[in-house]
C-alpha cells in the first residue's frame, strides 16, 4: 500500500484491475486503518476516474452476498450522501411513497457516515432487524412493496471500512460506490449526487451497466431534488435543467429540509411525512423525488402524471400502509 499511496500522492491514477485488487485487499484485512484513511483522503483531493470507480465497483460486486430478486424488476432510490446539508432521509421516505404507488422497491442503505442519520439508522429507530434471508425479503416485497438491504450484511468490504469512515466523518469514494453496488443490481435506479462532475461520471457508468436510471443534482449542492434551487436530471438519452416553479412547486430554503441533530429527530420527520402531517416543504420534496423515480420506471408518463401518482400515494395513506406492512414483517 505504501507504494500505491506514493503514486497517488504524485497525482497518478489507478488502473481498473489495480483498483479492484485494492478493494479486495481491504476486505481481506491487508491494510491498517491509517492506510485506508490515507486512501480515502486521496479521493477527497482529486476526482475519481471512471476506471477507478469501475474497478472498485467490480470488486464490491464480486465479493457481495448474492441475492436474486430480479423477478420484481425493482427500483432503488438513493443519494450519495456527503453533501453536508444534514437533511432528513428524503430518499428513504420516497421509497415508501413509490412502494405505496405500486412499484417494487429494493432499498440498499447504510448507517450515516457523514450525516446524523443514514437509512439504516432510521430503520433501526423503527425496530427493523436487518436480514439476508431471501424468503423474508420476498415476503416483505410481496406484502409491503419494499425490501431493505443493510449494506454491510451484503458486502464485507463496506463492513471493513465502516469504522474508518465513521471516524473520519467526511465523504469518501465509498459514498460514490454505495449506490452502484446494490447486491440485487436493480432494474431501475434514481440516484442523487452532490455535484455536477459526479452527475456526469455516474451517467457514463450507468450507461455501461444497462440499468435504467436518472441521476439528479440540485445546483446549490443537495444530493437530491431539494426544491431549494434549479436542479438537473440526467438519463441515458438526455440531461435537463428544471426549476421548482416549472413543476408547480414553491422554492424552499435549506432550513426547511433540516433533519435535526439526532436520529430520533430525523425519524420523527420521516414519520410525519408518511403520515401526511409534515410541512409543505418536507412533503413536496419527497413527492418530487418519488415522481422522478416513477418516471424512471415509466418513461412514457409525463412528470406531471408521476407527481400526481406520488401525491396520491402519500395523501391517500398508501405510503403509510406500505411502511406499516414493512414494519410488521421486519421488526423483531
């Protein structure tokens, strides 16, 4: 690792196979925490290349616990994290809205490394017990429309680096990898990223993978559609700039989406949205992200139609029923 770090400090890049081997070595415990922290720091100081990202991704997918839920043709809705905005769990909440609208969701998530609360923190706050049991995951999908995969259970490399990531508390290339290594390799994905270079990097990577996708970024730095500024949506065939007003929404402030200072506070907002008693900003932010997820699955539908579907799922109580059924199966 010492020689690799020297090369990286001299602004050299890793090859695809080299990146794959490094991730395998991390999983096998061949590097100490300081070396892993140094590796993470390199990719804070410069952009990751397509070859490096692809090599890291291939290693994680090769080492994953395999699980086949392809018959559901599910979607995953996820953000890279690392935007420093400390919002509530918008992507996770949107997953239940989309499930309530009738679309299968397989959410791949983790505990927060750079924020107060990741998706797994909110799930644990609700008493969810994580599992790799395929029968339980299928039952969860059949009854509630959603299954949850806690990333470290399905990928030993993510478990191996979790303490270092938590200790550093900064975004890393593992934030970038998380959305790409859902072990079921979902048919559809809506991904939020924290800057435009990443939007284009993921756009290229997804086109190579065959996943039907949309990558979204709010221009004021949110890794989701925040309705606080203009936002870009990139798909396999186009890249479009939207304003909140174009879609009939008000423009909100960063404070309107603040998640709180504890996991408990974040979980309360999650509940409030799904119970249709949240603030207008919280509710509409979830609706618009859910709508673009639905459009990934149904590109023939206008975004206005998808917004209506998402709103109906939330306001009719279908999203809340999806959560209740999910908890009945996945709580201990």
